[in-house]
């Protein structure tokens, strides 16, 4: 029998904080998630993330460091490798919602713990807030 490796998509996601509030999008599963999207063959992860955030929010961002990576088991037969990055936005504009998501919102750090979202997203958000605090010291 020939070895057949498991194949699943890679999705790059960004933790984008504007004036102390993180941008989250509500998906079709009624979960909050970070902006971003699936990587296409041959794309660079930071560039794909920059483009997807612009499409989903109207914000131009500078992509920062990788925060985390994890395999997300969405449901039977649907798994995705998630790679999260920190990202910087220099805009005061309200995010403009694309047609991909029914809702977008900005949340304070203290609100994130109570949201319906995968725990690794919460971990990435906490990590980025911590790094942002360290950078202003």
C-alpha cells in the first residue's frame, strides 16, 4: 500500500487591533473569527493576509510576526491549518464589511473571552495584545 499524506488547506488569519479593539468577523457557523483567508498555491502567507484583510475590511495593514499555528477540525472531513499573524493598521476608518461575512465588529480585549470562537484564536489575540503592550514600554 502506498502512503497517502493527509491534505488540507492553509488559512492565514490576522489579529488587527485598532485603538485597543480587535477586528472580528462572524462566519456562517455563528462563530467569531479573525480576518484572512485560504492560501492559494504559490502565494506568500503575509501577502495573502494583507490582501484578504483589505478585501474583508477595507483596511490596509502591515503584517507583523507569526503568532501561532494550529489544525482546526471544523467538522468531519473538514480540517484547516490556521496560521495567525499580528497586523498593524494605521487607519481611523470603520471597517467596511465585504459580502463574505454577515457581521464585523470591534471588541475590547476583555470581551474576547466570552465570544463564541475557537480557543486558539483567543490565544493569538491575547498574544498580540501582550506584544503591543510590550512595544510601548
